[in-house]
C-alpha cells in the first residue's frame, strides 16, 4: 500500500512545476462548436476570491477552461468546452475517480485537506486572486492549479499535458490499458487547462 501511495504522489508531483499556456486537447472534439457563454469557460472571467474557496468540496466531474475568450472562441466556444468534459469523463471513470474518493477542503486558517483517488494530502494553501492561482503545499510537494467558477461550484484546473501525465500514471499503476489511449487522442492546443469540477 505504501508503494502504491508513493507512485500516486510521484505522479502528482509531475504536475507541480507550472501551468503554462501549452497544453493538450482531447482530439476530435473541437469541430462544429459555437461561441456560447464564455464566462464559465474562461479562467479569470469571473473572479474567484479566497473566501469563495473556503469549505468542503467534492469532485463532480471533469473540469476544463481556456485562458482567454479568444482561445475559447477559436476552439468553438462553450460547446467545445462541454465536449472536452464529456470526452474526458470515461477516462476519469476508468481510473476510478469519484465524488467519494476525490475531494478538497479549504480551511479559513490557511490549511487544507484533500484526497485524490483515495490518496490523502494536507498542508497549507494560498491563493492569488489576480492570477486565479491556487498553491497547495505539503511536506512532500507543491501543487499549482487555477480556480474558476462553474455552474455547480468551482473548478481546479491544470495545464492539460500535466494532468494527462498524472492520469496516465494512475492508469499504469492500476494496469488499466484503456486509459493509455488518452495520449493517442490528444493534440496540442494553446491555452486549455483541464482538471476537476467540485461542488459542495
């Protein structure tokens, strides 16, 4: 069990460096979209405050957003963002990510507790409202992600290539070969971030 947790933490560590503008987008899902409600799918369009993050959040589904309205428009708008989430959902399910084993609690005192696919983490958190950047620090690693509002709560998002790396690492650990296809159906697209939507 300790070995499994070590592998999971090592995989998580792969996403900690930064959330740049280069990312992967799940292939074949950006066709035919129209620009819809850009507010929901653009990071920073609706500001999230530190106070907004306080509380216990449970995973509700894949999350996705773009770094600008222009990039969202190029991708095909809100329809494309919805399709990205729909395409990612089966892979999240195959790995075993559920609302029961993936959650995060942001506390008023600047500490957090979290569970990712059953692996617990805890430490201190900080939030930069100007950039929407959330930093989760623990004894072993530091995770950087970005917060946005969604229809049911919040999303915590990563540079998509970093997230795909951790999902593939999870798949390799579990022996689930189907998830390896996520790398084959991805292609580069600037400004996309993928992650997790949460609700209370």
